[in-house]
């Protein structure tokens, strides 16, 4: 069986570091085309993926989709929905990087478009396959925490000197800022674990000179089931808190550090290179228990490749898509409520759908 041809629109960090290596590592997929206007990125694509077709813009891709079965939208956020519409109209499967769109209304329109066209659509929420998150999910599912009362989750960094680029200098119309960047992952993970919230409270700040959008965030969700999620994302945290701290009625779990897959991808590695993938050393295992007692719990391996393996299953075998786009839409509604809360300084009530 020949592999499915994948075109990646956008070959910056998302396209080159995350999507392309994972696609290349899945035997049923291949990187067939890359869209980038950068000469340097064009050379990188050709060197890394021999035989790839490199195109200067999306118009050139959509003018000739021969050999393309999947389009991955890894362009800047404001282009996610428009490009997804074009790809669905062309009759190919579509993967959209997070955030799904710059607004919930725009995301809902893409979902309606996919349903009307009978198209396959999914969203790249790869952090569902972080090893530490997989471990938290397993502990909760197995009841080893008891009923969870509070879920704390952080993506904190210490970057006092900002990078130039639209993520830090863009506007709400670009879905720029840390809320829509790392906050998208934090919210998605909380919704996967505990379902929809009834109330949202958020604090957003711009801490660094030269930055025009939020770079420091706290978000509190009260879930319909009673769990409270406290979520942090920051570029200005000189001391990093635990990645996860989960408090149940019987035990708690705390783990530090980041899943190693992103760092491995940035170092040029990929799953299937013959070395252990997504694993952490025992000294980095999280601790489960109740003070003064506690014991390390092995962290499950991270598995970003599962997203693209799931995509191939969906296309070839009719399996469910790896991430239901309606989940990403639900996350966007929470992010919009968070922005409203931060602007008004109040708790925002979420309407049940």
C-alpha cells in the first residue's frame, strides 16, 4: 500500500519541528509537500524530506493537489480557519494546529463546513499524549487518587527577554499571547480529565517591555462535577512550580519538569529513530500519596506519534479522528470566557449547550 501524501502549510516551529517529523515517522504517511516562503526553510525541508515538493504559498498548493491526501494547517493562527475551509473544499483530510481558530464562531463554521462536505477534520492537541498527562489520566481513571478535588497544571518558563514575532506582538485578531498558545493545551487537558466547567475566572497580564499581548496567565475553572482546575502559563516565572499537582480525597500526585518530546524534536530526533522515546529517568518520576508518606510512580512514556497513527487509522480504516474538533471548539469557548473574565475582573458563567 502506498503511503498517504501530506502537505504542511507553514514550516516554522510548528510545521518543521512538530508535524513533519511525526508524519515522517508514521509508515502510512509521508511529507509530500511543504508551503513556505523562506529560502532557508525550503532548504531544510528538501534536506530533511527528500523528494518533497516545496511551494511558495497556499495558492500554489491548492492549484495542484495531486498526490495530496491530507493538508496540515501550521500557519499563523489567524489563517487556521480560512485555510481549513479551502482544504475541506478541495476534498482532502485536514489537520489544524491549535488554537483551532481565532474565535469559537470561526471554529464552529469550519466544523459545519466539514460536516456538510463529509470531510475528515481534526485538531493537533498533541499534549494529550504528554507522558506526565497520560500518567495523571491513568491515576484518575484507576481511582488511585480518590475523588479529585483540585487539579493544578502549569506551563511556566523564564524568558525575561522577549522574542520578536507575532505571538508576542500580535493582537487578539491574531489569537496572539500566552492564553491562546499554552492556555489552549492547559484547557484541553483539564476538559479531557474533568469535563465542561460552569464558571471561569482569569487573570491576564503583560509583564515584559516590548510585548503587546499577555505573557502571564492564571485561569480557574469550576467543573460541573465539582473539581476545581487551577491553570498557570507564564513566560516570566523565575522559579518553576510543579507541572501537575492533583489533590484527591485519598491521595495527591505531584510531578515536576516537562515532557521530553518537544526537546527531543527540537534536537532533531523523532519517534522510530531506534532510541527510547518520550521516557523520563526515575529521578523525575512524580510522587503519589499523602504526607508524610509518598512513593514515586513511573511516568508513562509520551507518545505524540499516536496522533498521526490515529489520523492514518481514521483515513484508512474509518476509526474516530484522534481529536474531535468539537473538543477544540469547547476549549475556544473557555478561552473566550477567560478573556472576558480578565477584562471585567469577574467570574464568567458558562452556558450549558
